[in-house]
């Protein structure tokens, strides 16, 4: 997002944080309601354009939101969406993207409050690896001819009782409403949102053999020093990885051994 949309999303995220800080607001219910509004605006292009039309009065757009969804969702959700309708958006699709992001953040916030955000983050990564390694599973989850109910049932058989409820909800929303994204891109986006919740970056670490606890600690410390942010390590094992270890942080890839590349880079940054 750029310009006005980025500012509008930042303001909406602040309002969401205020809501989820309140003990009277159920973050899971809030996430479900925001996801429902996302689906509505994703379907209704005309309504989406009206709510983001800069020529329309802000209060008129907010009142329209209240008339449409006020009786269908809770007060906090209606007020949050009304506030977003008052804001200026660079593109009409940005409003839908923002609503979807808020729904995901609300679910991650609920997981954080329960003390299992780290597990959700790890489960999202592991599920992404399972999807990447199984063409049949990926095909089943991305089949446009398959209905949402069938995909949800498949995910429940895969994740039910094996993953946190937040993980299952997040993945189910992604699979049933991909909105033009690949499954891998959607899972990566969710992982980044989870890391942001902890104010840290994500490093995808692929090694030829499993890393020991000491190696993981040293690697995390070296990356944190190099990037100036705390790191969450998503670990994978691939015997064919070149150089023994491969680290990806965002779009940057570091190949080679920890001693030869990462620690040397950290020393250069410190000097």
C-alpha cells in the first residue's frame, strides 16, 4: 500500500490494538466478523467503490456502513469498519486488503494473549513446508472447483487437534478465500504478521543437518546483531543444501556456513 492507504491502515491497526487491549472485546469473534466484512466487500465491487470514493462525505460513508452491517456484527466491529470508511484510500481494493489484515492480526492477538503465538508461528511455517512437499495436497487446497466446505473439512482432518485453533482458522481463511494469492505467499504473509506482533523479523534457516540448541542460539544472536532486530528462526532440514546452511531474511539470501558468512558479517557490522 502507498500514500493515503498506508496511513489509513496504520490508523486502523491502532484502533484495533485499542479494542483488543480491552477485556470486554473477544479478539476471536472480532477476527471472524472482520473476515465476514472482508468477504462482503470482496464480492461487492460497487459497494467497495462507494466506501472509498473521495468525492463522498466521510460521515455519509460511515453511516452507510452502520446501516449495512450494524445489525449483523458487534458494535466494536461496526465502529472499526465505519472509521475505516471515513479514511482516504488510494485504491478501493486497499480497503479490503486492510480488513483482511486486521482480521488476521486479531486472531494472532488472541493467540498472543493465550501465550501460544510462538507455536502458531511455527505451525504456519511447518504447514507451508508440508504444502510445498506435497503436490497432491497443494492441488486439493487450491482447486477452484472444490467448495469452501470441502477444503475446510480437509484442513480440519489435517490440523484438527494437531495445531492451535488460531492456526487452523488462519489457514482455513487463506485457503477458502485466497483473493488471487498463491497459498505459499499467503502463508508467508501470515508468518510475517506473527513476527511483527513480537516486533521481530523472520529468518528461514535451511540446514543439511538439524541444528543443535547452541547453534540455533548463536545463529539467532548473529542475525539479530546483523539486522538490528530480534529474529524468529523457522528451521528446515535439507541434506542437499549447498554449504551446509542457507538463511533467508526477506528477499536476502545468505549461503554458506555460519562461521564463514554470518559471524563474519556480524563482526563487520559491529566494527
